[in-house]
C-alpha cells in the first residue's frame, strides 16, 4: 500500500515483461514466411493471444483460421505458439498443406513428456485450463492417458487406473502458486504421484509473476497489458491481487484504462504478458505521464537471455535462399 501522505505520483515498471523467446520466434516466423513466400500465409489459431499482433500480421497478409480444413489445398499454414495435437499435422498432410510449426519449444517439451509417460503406461494428470489451445494440443498427444485437472476443485472426482503409476504435467502459463495448491491436493489423494522431470510452467511465466509480485506489494493500482484470452497475462492480474495490489486490471492498451481507476492512486504498477509488444506498454506510459505519472522506476528482479532459433522449415528455406543468392552473385 502506498503512503497516503506521499503525493509523488510514480510508476513501478516491472521487468522482465512482454515478449518471451517463444513469442518472439513465432511472430518472426510469420513475418519471415510472408517475406519469403509472399501473402497469403495462413495461420492456424491466433499465432499468440494478442489482438494487436494478430491485426498487424493480418495487415501484412496473414490469414487466421481456426482449423486446417479452412486452408485451401497447396497453401502454407503456420501452427501457433500454443502447439497442436498430432492429428492436426495429419490433417495438414491430407490437405496437402505446407506447414511451419511455430509451437514454442517449451510447449513441445511438455508434449514429449506426455508421449514418454504414456508409452510407459502412466496415467497423466494435466493441470491446465479447460478449452485452452495449449491443453487441447498436449492432450492430443495421448488422449487415452491424459486427464485434465482444472484446479484443486477437480481433484476429488479424479479416477486413475493405478494410483501407484500417476504423473502430473501442466500448461506452461499457469499461476505458480495456484498450481502448487493443486499439486498438494493431488499428492494427498495419490501419494505416489510423480513430478514432471523439469518445470512445465516456463521460465517466462515464472519470471513475469515474480516481477509483478514485487511491484504489486508497493502499488495502489496494477495495470497488466494483455488480451483477455491470454492465459499468462490474466494470471499476472491474479498474482498482483494476491500479492497486495489494491486493484489490478488487464487492458489491451491505453484506450481501455478508466480514468476513475486513478482516484486516490499515487503508485501504479505496470507490466505486460508474454504475448504483448512493447509499443503497447509505451502507449500506457505516455497515457500515465499525461496524468502526472512521469516518474518511472524499473523493478527488475532478474534478467532473461533465452532465445530460440526459427522453426526448422523456415531455417531450411532461408538457407536454400541464401545459397541461391550467393551462387547468383558469383
Ligand atoms: C504459447 C505458450 O497460453 P497463453 O494464453 O498465455 O498464450 P499467449 O499467446 O498469450 O502467450 C504466448 C504463449 C504461447 C505462451 N505459452
Ligand atoms: Fe514458450 Fe513460455 Fe513464451 Fe509460452 S510463455 S511461448 S512456453 S517461452
């Protein structure tokens, strides 16, 4: 809680925030595909859950569809960062589509864990949000072995074949604290439950939650920039409220901020989800500055250095293109 006698208006700007390595890779993949092959490029599902990103790519010639069946034969389709079930790859093959897989490598890691545990005949309890694209993709790797657990409330009703052979995995973008509550409840029911080989909640999700917690402890109001269907962004709002923010809101940009939220506020905490371009945070900072919140202090508990290489299909074609240009220049 901010000191009420302190009239200095300030912004606590969290870092890390915004684009993670998986989003950066996925957005660049669409841009490169548009440059390399020319529009239209089809993208199955929003490449990342952000309205601005989707609109900007649409303006450059990307066409977003929900199912591969909507893509005309022979065209190129990019799979979103959230991943797809193996059946979607087969559908694309049947439709004679060229594919670029922009699934985040950290989502692919969870898919591989699911395949491995299913092969060893485990029952897999997948903690995640019902209907979320990533959960649909991961579940599709081994539907007969995977049961969704959407929070501690689901634990009592679970049935497994052998309580001695159960493992839990999770969606990459969950609240760390809430997931641990679910795991505790699961372990009470299934004491032999095995943990994932490494954290499924990814580094970017964890870092953004740690940073927003630090900011929220000193903020009267927290603003998280992100779209409503972005799971990791929505979790940051919940984490901020849990960490002591008096109020916290998810906004797509400055235009969604309500002036009334600033009543009595001296410290605003600000961050953004993993799918959010920095230009939208800049817009919020300008909006706040125009209202007397010009003092911006960075709160950065850690730094990130992770980068992923582009999807292999694009790397292969980029290499071929570079070789052709080199040969032509000789
Ligand atoms: C893939 C995996 O999963 P969420 O709804 O948070 O996705 P969003 O597109 O907002 O963020 C990027 C992303 C993509 C996160 N994890
Ligand atoms: Fe990958 Fe994590 Fe970013 Fe999701 S939030 S795209 S899992 S790095």
